[in-house]
C-alpha cells in the first residue's frame, strides 16, 4: 500500500477522534480544521442510487446497513488499507473504538447502526454531519479513503421533518465544496441524468469538472433497447474525468447470499456479453477501485506540501495564542509568586511604554500641558479683578487710615495675592486631568492583547488594577500638594527687586513687560489724574501676573511629571509586588483563580495542538 495514503489515513483518524471533521470542529469552536485539508473521495447520490452498494462492491464485503428511507444517517469515512501479508485476516476498526478489531463484518454493520443511533439520539436529530470513521485492512483491498454520504432526497416521507431535504443537501455540499475533495457522483443509469441530484450538486461546487468522477449504476436494469454507451464513451453528459459503469448485486443476489467474488464475475459477464460495452475499459468494480486509488494517491501527493504548511502555521498560531493566555497554570508557591510578579512587571513595562510611546499615552499628557493648561489659565477672570473701581477699593482698604505716599505697596501685594490665587483652579485641574489619563492607561493595558494573560486571572486583574489606582491616588495627592505650594509661594512673597521691576515696567534685563492683554506696561494711560494713577497700577500688576502665569505654565508640568508621571512609571505596582512576596499559597491560589472561559479555551487549544502535532509526526515519516 502507498505509504503516503496510509499516513494521511492515520492523520484523518487522529483528527476525527479530536472532533475535527470535514464540516469543522465539533468540539473546538473557531479553530483551524485539519480534516478539510486532507484529500478524500466523497460519494454523493440520491437515495437508492446504489451508493452503498458501490462501496460494498469495492470492499468486497456486506457491512453497510440496509433498508428503506434514510439508511445512511451520518457520513461514514471509510479508510481502506492493503495488508502487507497476503494471507492476513481481514478486519475493521472504528475511530471511536481504537484498538478494537472486528473480524465479523456483520458485527461491523451492527456497530455502524448502534453508533449512529447513539450519536443522533444524543444530538436529538435524525441525521448528523459528524462522520464515523471505519478502517478496513485486507490483502485484497486497494488503498482508498472514501466518505459515504447520506443520500440526497427531494421529498420528506412520513415521520421526517420537512427540513430533512435541505439538511441532507447542505450536509453533502459542506463535504464536497472543498478543493481537496474528489467527488464521486453516483447516478442510476435507468434515470434521467438531467435530473441527477449528484450531478447537479457536483456542477455547483465544481463547475469545471476537475474534481468530479461519474459512476453509473443499475445499467443492467435499463429499459429494453436502451444503453448508456454514449455516456460511458464521453459522447453525452461529458465529465472531464469521465464515467465508470458498474453493475451491483440485485436484491435477489443479496437474498441468496451471493458473495462478492461471484458478484464481480457476474458483473463482468454482463459487460462482456453486451456488444455496446464489450470493448470498454471503464466498466466494472475492479476498474473503479483501481482508478479511484490512483487518483486519490496522486491527489494526496499533490496536496502533501500544502498539508504540511497548514500544520506548521496552525501549530505556530495555536502556540502563540496559548502563550498569550499565560501558558500552563502555575503550581506551588514559588511558581505562583513568579507568575504574579512576571505579569506585574509586564504590566508596568507596558504602562511605561504607553507613556513614552506617544499615541494614546504620552501625547495625551502633552496635550494637557501645551493646550489645556494655557487655555485654562487664560480663561481666569483677571480682567474683572483688574477693574479700576475694584483696584481703587482694594488699595484704599489696604492703606487704612495711613494713605500711601509714593507707591501703594500693601495694595500691590493684595492685588497680586488675589490675582495669583486664580492659578490654583487651572493648575489643580491639570493635575486631575493627567491623573484621569493615567487611570485610563491602566484600564487600557489591563484589557489589551499584550496583557491578555489577565483574562485568565480575573482576581489578579482586579488586584493589579486596584493597586495601580491606589498608587496613582497617592501620586496625585503629592502632586496636588506640590502644585498648590508653588502657587502659594508666588502669592505669599514678592522680592524687593521684583517690586522695583513692577514700578519700572521692565524686567531686570531691560525687557519691556506686557500686560495680560498684550500692551506694554510702560504705556501711558488716559483719563483724569486719579484714573491714570490707578490704571498705571493695573498695568503694573497685570504685567507681573502675566510673567508669573508664563512661569507657572512652564513649571507646573514639570511638577506633575516629577511627582506623578515618573513615579507611576517606576513604582506603579511596587506595593502589590511587596505584598505578593509574603503571601501564603492559599492566598496566591485565590489570586490566580482562572476564568472558566479562559480555562476552557486553553483546554481546547491544548487538545487541538496535541492533535496537530501527532498529525505532523505522522506525515514527517512519509518518504515523498
């Protein structure tokens, strides 16, 4: 037997046992399907078209259920292997009963019926798309892998749901639509080929006919005076891969227990006894078996590189997803501490990277510093405070019963203290805005693909996020205190040099000072002598406030970065890590309690990965 096909058959069994079938993954959800990559021959046809009889003729044994209505109720994946010992005893082995050999083919028939009944009852359906796998080993068999599909029907009979017609056709279509499938379209010769369900379905999924082989059955019971020579010769209903004619046993032959050897001899007697068929090669079960075996082996050899590539990519993808889930669950206190600290460090690294990386992190913080803080300072009610009447009242109240003689120093100080007090609100708001951004970054990282291991441990995720929030709260409080101190420092003390600067309207380096609305402080105001006096004071106070606002817009971001951003990058989960190092195993187990969905996903991925690795090992032994 061809070693390549034998290996692919073993791979097919491995896949079926893992719930991976031609229709997808019965157990695995959205995972790559190995079964769909494996070349196989799928036998389709209408009910009573002779499909099962063709398969029994190829095998040379009676082993398929018989009866009326839907006899084949789920796909049967039949793997035929040629025994190396020509005297070896034939046996069958089911995929769902590995290692149990059936030497009695009547017992094989019973097991097919019983397993079909068990499976469909469990699903609560009449039919099922999930295949049953049967491996038959015999010295008399060709190397073949075929799938016997439930027969297509046009009308539901009594006791069957109306949906059965569509279910059967959809099931057959799901199997034959894949490019790796050879379609064996079985059609009775005594029926109109134009209405053949098998041919119609084959044309839908294989319009070029590259994958379709036609089989004509019941040639011996065609109407007198008719034959199918034109079809077999390729003169009508042309198929690229041609037609093969077979004559199966009739009911009388079956009832009389005619064996397969005698049935094959009788089949050839029929063809040789008819002038229209005598010279044809493409007739008989022997020809069918050999032709199918050659075509399947050739298909397997063509597909082998693609199958290997699929296995390599799927294994790599599943390993990557498993790694993302966090690998095998930690056991023992040391492993659990290591697991928690590893995830915590990874979280901190991702957090620092987001801050330094710009988009979604650092750039948002920068927007607070360069746009939102200056805008907020500019919107403060300085203009209202520097109204002439308000300034006059403040100065007079500051002077008390001793009016100022030259410059109202006490008044200046009160005005500056009041004006600079307006900086408290925008600077504290900047602290809060950066704090909110940092918290949002914590949330984004906790839910990111980079930290998808946290999906596995909901309790650990909760503790990490809570610990990060707590640290950020502490950093925010320290930053708020620092910024308030900076504002109070400017409000509470003005140096003599700065006081002279205010009077001169120029900075110590000679640069002209400008008011909040952009006018030179030295500009001579208009109005009565008293108005001009107070307007000069307003200009001088406004110029000084403008200078301090400029300084604060530059220094507050530095304070925020120093007191909150950098500590959050360096010490975000420091307390959690210190606590974990001293926790007992019971506490660590609680922390590393897995989410049920994640645990189930890991189990599914692990099973799928094991199956793919087994398949990869089987194919690695093949000498192409």
